[in-house]
C-alpha cells in the first residue's frame, strides 16, 4: 500500500527468490517516491511547494521535478483540463530542472483553455498541488525501470487497477489479458478486452465520489462515469521524451484518462489523431471509442 493505492507486481522468472528480491527493490522505490510526492507527508517536496509564497522557492528531488514536468506537459497538451492544482495556480510555478528548484511567481499566468475563460482569481496562498492523478502512474513507470534493471521483464504492474503497465508476457503467451469494466458495476461485465504487451493503460472514474473536478470551473465531473487511455509504451514514452522528460508512459496515460473525463469528445478525438497509437474510451451511459490509428 502506497499513495492511497495497492501496488501489485505479477511476474514470471526462473528464479522465484530472485524475482522476489527484485519486487521488493521496486516497492522500496515506491515508498521513497511517496515521501517526496505525497501532499499528506508533512515535509515532502510537494508539501513544501504548497506552502510557497510569491517570490519564494523550494529545492526538490529529481523525481519530484520529473513528475511536475510531466504534469506541466499534460496540462499544456490538454488545454488545462489536467491540472494537478485543480485550478489553484499551477501555472504560476516556475520549474528550473537544472537547479531542481520550484519558484512561485508573483503574478498569475493565464492557463490554456478549452472553453470560455474562467474569471476567478486565487490568492497566492491558495496553491494546492495533488499529484494523485499522475503520481501513481509515475511510480508504476519507476517500478518497471527497477525490474528491467534486474532483468525481470515478463511483468504486469498495476496501482489500484487504474494505472497499468504491461511489459513482456509470460513464456508461451502473446500478451497479458486486460478488461475494461464500468466502475462500481456489480456485474463486473467486461466492456472491452485487451491483449497488452509493452502497453500502458490509464483509467479514471467517479465511483469514489466527486474527486474529479473541472479545474476551470471547480465543478465535479458527473456526466461521465469512466475514461480509459491505452497506448504502446513506446508511443507515450516518446511524447514525454520530446518535452525533455524521462519516458513515463503510465504516468501520461494516468493524466490523460483524468483529462478525458473532462474534455469534449471532439478534443479527445483530436488528441488521438495527433498521437497515432493512442486509444481512448469514455463511458457516459454508453461506451464511446476514440482512435485514429493503431500501431
């Protein structure tokens, strides 16, 4: 248990003891990340950033900076629909990766928009970063890094069943079988069946309540019950690397699935069109599939 989710590693390896050691090393990496990324840890990097006043700065760890840069990338690519500050001022943070420093600007900068501009204003003390919608995916990506360093690559990793990364399948199988089901549906009926190999899957839903909000209006999302994003690990990794950030496909899939709970169907369609290989589904009483090209 970490980051309010249960992390699981399924793997096959000739040496069970060796595989267990690798898994423990991976889980230790997750525990270290939680100490940096959780807003509930009093002296975490994110807690200290949340307490910055105008003109102040905070030194952060490499992983925190990478996660914030990923969040900035998703914020820009989704027109502000994905916002780890839920509209409280993420855009006024200046990221200095070379120095591993986060600075708080005195002036609010306009966020990208998908619709009518939001005229609300916030005080400088109102900033509240919460990496829950991207942090689990980032941790899943780092688990994969650790396991591959240990030469354990027949792996399926998930965090709370909402952030999934499939590496190589077990010997004799062509892929890991995954299913998409409506969250909270007692029948657990599969809407889509997927054969995953070197793919990332991100899922978001409202079964837990009003925790997903449109950052531009602060209103909870209720029209859609769920959204999923599925894409080759390489495709999502290239999107993050193009912005100068380490490959983090599960983190990006996590962020996009949250954004797709908010974005219009046309905007989701355009995103998939710009990034061939990315598939998306949204469920709002019925299932809609957005895909332009599969690889």
